[in-house]
C-alpha cells in the first residue's frame, strides 16, 4: 500500500474508533432526556402461552391512565384453562397490581435503576447498550437495549430478569420490541421464556394493538 494511502486508512480507522463511542454516548443522552413515562392508552392485546402439551391464548381490551391505573377485560379465549388462568390472566393481573403498587417506577430504564454501557452499533444501525441493574429485583433486566441512533428512541429490550419472580418460576428471559406510534414510543411485542419448577420450559408471547394513545385516536395501530 502506498504510504499516503496507508496514512489515510490509519486516520480513517482512528476516526471511526473515536466516532462510534461518541454516537453511542450521544444516543444514550438523547434516550435519557426523553420522557419515558407510560402514556395513557387504549388497545387490544393478544397473549399466547405454551408449557409442554398445554397451550392457551386470550385477547383482552386494555386501557391505562395515570389517574385510573390499568384495567383489562377478556373478550376471547381458548385452549388450556390452566394456561389461561394461571399464566395469561396472571400476567395481566400482575401488571395491574404492579402499577397500582407504584412498582413500575422501579422498573424504568433510568440511571437510578441501571448503569448504561455503550456496546457498539449493530448491522441495523442501532446503538446497543448493555444494562447493568443496580439491584436484584424481578422488575429489572440484566441484558441490553437497542436505540435508534437518529432520535434515541427505544427499539428493543432483551435479557434475563435480575431476580426470579418466585420459587416456581426461574431463568426468565425476555425480548420486548417498541415502535414510535403517533409520536410516542410504546411496546408492540413481548416474548418470554422461563423454567417452571417441575413443569419444564414455558413460553409466552404478547402483542399490542393500540386504538388510542394519550387521548389521540389512531387511524392505524401500526
């Protein structure tokens, strides 16, 4: 390689090494500067779960506001009654109770709950950030999040719960995806996998379809 070309390559490589961390740090600052408070919403969720030969599903209308909390009503369901009662409805009941007890503030992606460590930019151009929980709590995740480099918007959260929810349920892994809808970043899918003591692996998938966010009706949910 010509000396001038080699010098140019070295300069470019050095610049790239300096730029990627700068972009990551800036994106994290953008993310932390955003209001990530749960917006009021209305919508429909579909939940599906499987444990061994047992499968179940349900669809529920859901709504949340800071004033009234979280409420749901099952509008359709099928499959194993055990899965529907002990898993799917339990998930919605748990969310309702956590919100009522003010537990969600302890789960927020904020410096009081996590240390953030930039981990490069992936093939999709998303800024990857390692998440180190500051406490071992069942509402915190040890893993990573992916952010939109353009605006700091949250795109994906994945990892393992920092603490098992109970003696019966352990090694809970989650993958949650987000989209910006009507100007607000909201979750659109959640997938979990866990070990249920004596019963083996269980999986859960939940999808969100919004009809209203922050009082604004949506012509299209996605």
